[in-house]
């Protein structure tokens, strides 16, 4: 797989490790441009797309969070940089389009976040963008203790995961402040940690089917493997400054077992359903394995199996290799590793993806998605950039939606999607002074496959126009201010859906 990429690896890595990060920054706090519309109050980051080849089908699902303006929404964009859908504003994360009972759904975390984790619930929307499940984890009955005490939260699901199983359950992470002996790493004996937990929860009843705590397995998930420094703000000295052990950020279930990623331990764990660690891959020391050439990783995200047998597994990840407490000098790449589970315990690099023209040094977050035809989609979290690579590791798309460290998304996934909004199309219309024409602006938040718009006045069809992006502008003759129009969707699942009647105004 991707031998051409592998072949030029050592040389390229030497080259990039000597370069400084070409941060695409806003000079003097300049704000990234937003796209606005006449027919809708929606504002969304402008998306700058460059395509160098054919991309896989599907739309782009993510949660742009504008740090300077302090706003964010779940969103879907198309490959031409056009918004397709924007959801409610709030703090969102871990958005994943997935299948549930044979139907495509969107799952995402929403709640209160800060200091790298959060407390909230998971919303699951159907293809009409209606919430069909709200998954919660009761803070009180689980005796959660948070760094934000005495603030209270109803649900204590963390920001990092929203993975559905094929059994009507969901996998999520949680963070609990608890006491731990930190003397083995030079901290206090009566120290404090941010214990990392995973839960499997029934979607319908919110019943907890599986709970696992890293701290309760500290003999197999040792403190000494953590790479985060034991200093403020995570000194472990007191309850408000708990040590960042182990910072979990991805879970997946294979059969009865759980694959787990720990960012601060630079580790991947495979857990049995009885909670014991079956194997441990450490990105710097190897853990139970022997790291081969180019297989080192750290501060990684979105670890998944590509294939699994009893002899070996192949896994992919977004290897940040940087954090807020390291420099920004290690190249961030997507990597695929093969692990021999028996005998040699060798780890082999199968492929590595990065954008050589615009390399990224991502401080936090990110995702790696294997698409069809050997393609790979990557997002770089704190660096708001999406890339797609083809089966030869060649970049075929690059998309930017913000300046570094001022806009972010935890993950981005490409997914096929047909949206059938339960709302009506939105319309604004006004007279264009001097032209003798009226401008009709129409959009339908979340509608994916409509083809054209029909404009009606007094019951008569007066104009048809092809849909053009999120909002289509239609110029219409012989209409004056005060007249009423309606607009109807044509083609696709929403065929025949009409807007409310709107009056043409003097100006837009
Ligand atoms: C988008 O890309 C074009 C072409 O590369 C560039 O000129 C423009 O400045 C970019 N826009 C933003 C907002 O970065
Ligand atoms: C989002 O989280 C921030 C803290 O990171 C908080 O100040 C803000 O109120 C939250 N917003 C919502 C809508 O919960
Ligand atoms: C989505 O859920 C809503 C509320 O339950 C329902 O009315 C709607 O028909 C559903 N849409 C689809 C496409 O299943
Ligand atoms: C599916 O869930 C049910 C209960 O919710 C459980 O009894 C069963 O073991 C689960 N199956 C798998 C494969 O996890
Ligand atoms: C969180 O830690 C406290 C002790 O600080 C403990 O009593 C409680 O059971 C823990 N909760 C969870 C969910 O592990
Ligand atoms: C907790 O420890 C941090 C640094 O380790 C310190 O800045 C802070 O003041 C301490 N808080 C309390 C309540 O003692
Ligand atoms: C947990 O399960 C594994 C097999 O998945 C087994 O090897 C181990 O002995 C079990 N541990 C306990 C404590 O039951």
C-alpha cells in the first residue's frame, strides 16, 4: 500500500523536520471571512477549496468553532466549498455521520467545554435533522467530580467520541477528577488526576452497559507512560490542577473488545470486555511491540483498525506529533501501521500521508478517514485544513476554512448523505433599482439533491432556475414591490415543497 510514498519517506522527513511551520495566520488578529446570505440569517466560515484530482463522493461533516468570534455550529459542506447544512449554535465536537438501524444519522457531542475536555450529551439527528436520540450519562449517580466544581452538569459525556456500535449502543469518553499516587512520576503521594473513562451506553434507555476507568487499571495503564509534564496547569497538586492522565480521545469496538487511544500516553490499548489490557502499543517506546523504522507517533487522534486477524492488525491514525506543551516542529501526518501480534511483535509503517506543499504541525485534534478506492481524508484540528489523498498518496483536495489556531474542528468526515429538511425553503425578494427586475434569493438549509427552483406569482409559474449553491439568486422581470411570490423546489426528495409566500420589498 502506498509504496511510492514510503519510498521517499526518509528524505522527505529530514527535509520537513528542518522547516519552520508556515502558519497561515491572521495578521493583527484579522478575522476569517464569513459567508452570509439574503434569505437566511446563517453565517458560516468561507471555505477555500483547491482540487488537484478526483475526490471520492460524499459531503464533508464537521463542527467549525470560531475561537475569535466565540461561535460554532455543526455543519455540512460540499466539495465546491458551499454550505449544505448548518445546525444550532453551541459548543459541539465529535461529529460523526454513521448508520443506525440501516439509516444514515449524524451523532455529535454538545455541552460545556474547557481545558481540553467537556461535560455534555450526544445528540443523534436523522436525515431530516430532527433529534431522534439524546444520550446522557448522569453525573450524580456516577459521582463525577469535575475541575469546574461547584458548577453542576446534568450529563457528563466528554467531547471526544460518539461512536455507534451495530448493537444499538454508543461508545463515549468521560473525565473524572480523582486522587492518585503520583510519587512514581515525581508528584505528590496524595496527588490528583483527570481519570479517563469509557462507557458503552444503550441509545434508547441510556443504560450503562460497560464502564472502564484507566485509573482502576493503573498497573496496565501506567503513569510512567504519560508524556505530559507534571507542572501547572496540570501539576497534580490539587483538585483544580489534576494531572493529564491519560487523556482518552478515541474508542472503537471490535467484537467484544475495545480499541482505545490515549493522547498524553502516546498509546493505543486493546481492551478485553473484562477490562484487562490485551495489548499496548506505545508510540515512543513500543510498549508490548518493537517499533520499526518510521513508526514512532505521539499525541495522536482517531485511531481505527483497517483490518484485524488473530496474527496481525493494521491500524490508521492522525499522528499530530505536537501538542500545546511541545514545539510545533514535528510534521503532522496520517499513518498506517501493521502490528504483528505474535512472534516478532514488529510494527511496520505501511503508509504515510501529508501535504508536502503546505505541511501541517497540528497542536491538537484531527482525524483520519479511510475512504473508498484507497483514498484518505484528513483534518488537522487546530489547523483548520482538510486534505484528501488518492491511492498513491497524492493530494487531490485541499480545503481551508480558517486561520491557524483561531478556527478549529475536532474531526471531519466525508459521507454520502441525502438531507430531507422538515423545514420549508427560505426566500427573500426585492426590487433591483434601475434594472426593472426583482431579485429572488432562495435557500433550503440541509436539502442536498434538489435540482432547480420554480418561482410563482399569483399562481402562475413565472421563472425556473437551476440551483446554484446554498443560496440561489434568481432575476425575475416585471415584478414590483408589494407583489407576492412563492418558490417551489424541483427534483430530488423534496420535489414540490413550497416556501411561504413572501412580499417583494423595495430593497434587499
Ligand atoms: C483563498 O484562496 C485563494 C487562492 O489561493 C487566495 O487568493 C485567497 O486569499 C484565499 N482566501 C482566504 C480567505 O485565505
Ligand atoms: C461553551 O463553553 C464555554 C467554555 O469553554 C462557555 O463559556 C460557553 O458558555 C459555552 N457555550 C454554550 C452554548 O454552552
Ligand atoms: C426524523 O424524525 C422526525 C421526528 O421523529 C420524523 O418526523 C421524521 O419523519 C424523521 N425523518 C426521517 C427521514 O426519518
Ligand atoms: C448487544 O446488546 C445486548 C444488550 O443490549 C447484549 O446482551 C449483547 O451481548 C450485545 N451484543 C454484542 C455483540 O455486543
Ligand atoms: C470520580 O472520582 C470520585 C473520587 O474523586 C469517586 O468517588 C467517583 O466514584 C468517581 N466517579 C467515576 C465515574 O469514576
Ligand atoms: C493548585 O495548584 C496550582 C499549581 O499547581 C496552583 O496554581 C493553584 O493555586 C492551586 N489551587 C489551590 C486551590 O490550592
Ligand atoms: C480477561 O479476558 C482475557 C481474554 O480476553 C483473559 O485472558 C483474562 O484472563 C481475563 N482476565 C480476568 C481478570 O478475568
